[in-house]
């Protein structure tokens, strides 16, 4: 049997080989980046990244799960994109938020991120070119749609180029090793609500002032670093940013809690995959006539398009009580049947984006 030192030496040899191959990979990446810049081609292609992960996961992977392969290669993809063309990505902050976590899950830890205080400011940053891409929340499967994101998609001339789905997992993090020595817990109100079961099991004897509400789970982590007898109910990325040790992981009440995010860009990123989704904003011209919405839905049925979501939103540019509709459908703008709808209803439909369906 090999000693630990011998095993470590074997790992070092393999690591040297991995590094050599990564250097070679990045040389090809740099050349692709040069060609993309010459042709003014979009750098971010989530479909290509999925294709690579799926291909690798289909091979013999030993003890590596598909999720592990994806986590490793997403970081490689992030470094690669930065070599192709340095990107600035804005996101709804603060740092350590779930939107930050979503952004890192797609662009990697090495990208140049800007934390912004509102969804509107993220849209502004992309629209003015201060950021190449923006990451904003659109939907939580427990709480519903994010109204501000829907409204801004309807108002601004930007496109959805990808969606990100991440589980909403909370952890209890603290510099204190024993939970019995913790004197207060900082967190945001919604985090306290979504972790009620854990808190009742471990801290049901504590008074109300033991649970301190703050503006964000990121701020909670920052305060828990400064107060060694305190803990934070926060995201994994917030604990990582502030180097706060995690005492308990995945303490949320619902394992099904997920949030959907959009990556927005000034440029369409059209490319068909085997499973696509298209988002539309629809303002019906004859909404004062009976059957106007039914007629729209019938048009989708006639060309065999499946509707995934429909949400009504108030039209804010009129004194009347009128509505427009946010709609997700199966398919891609490049599909013939989707194009038929876009052509037929061109005066009523705003195309928001076609992207790979991850739900």
C-alpha cells in the first residue's frame, strides 16, 4: 500500500498534467476570441457549454457526478470567456446575494462583477454598455414572479439570452464553534421565515431580540464576522465572501425552493437547442372586445405551440385600467411556427428572447 506522501506525489504529477492541458486549452480559447472579435460574435454561449458538459458526462466519469463535472468546467468556462473578451457582469446586489450566486454559477469566480442596488440599475448598466451582461431575478417557485423585472423587460430594448435556476439554500454561519455560545442571529426577514423549522428546533427558547433583522443576508454575514458571538442566516456565497465558517448547511424548510434568474444583454443570442423557451410581451390591440385573449391563445394552439406561463401586468403608459401579458412558450424564434405567430401579431408582440429551457 502506498503511503500518503506517495499518493500526494502521484496527485502532484496529475495536477501538472492538468495544468499543461489547461494552458493548451486557453491558447485555443484565445484564438477563438480573436475570431469572435473580428466577426463581432457573442462570447457567451450557454448552449455550447451545456453541450460540452453533456458530452463529458456521457463518458466514463468514475466517482465524478455530472454536477461535479459541471461545477469544475463552469469555472474553466469562466476563465475562458475572460480570455476571449473580458466581460463586466452586473447583478442585483449586494455581494453575497442569491443573484450574485446565480451570476457566479454561470460566469465563474474570475469574471468582473458589479453589484448594483436595484433591478432597474442592472438594466441601466446593460443598456448604457457599462456592463456586457446583467443578472436579475424573474421568479421564485414559492413566491411567484418578480414584477419589476417583467415591467423593465417590457419597457427596455434588451434581450433575455439565458435563464439560471438555483436552489435557495440557507446556512447558519458563525465564528463561534458551539451553537450554545451564540448570543444573536442576524438575517433578512424572508430568511427567518424560510428557516422557521430549523430555528424552532435549535433556538425555540430564545427571546425575540435574539433574532436581529437586517437589510440582506450578506450584511448578516458581515455583522457575524465582526461579532464573534453572533451567527448569520445567509447564503453559501455570503459565508464564503466573508470567510465565515458554516455550522449547519441546507437549513431551509423547503427543499423545493428555487429561484429563476435571467441573463440580459443588448444583443440577441439566437441559437437552437433541443429544448428552447421564448419569452414575449404582448399588448392586445382589441382588448376591449370579447374573446381577444382567447383569440391569441387559439393562434398558439393552431400552430402547436405550448404555453408555459402567462402573467398579466398593468399598462403604465395609459390612464385606463389596461393590461399586457408576459408569456413564456416552448420553442425558439428561429422555429417556423414561432415565426408565424411573431409575423401575424407583429403589432402586438415584443420579442424578449429565446434561450435554452432549464426548468
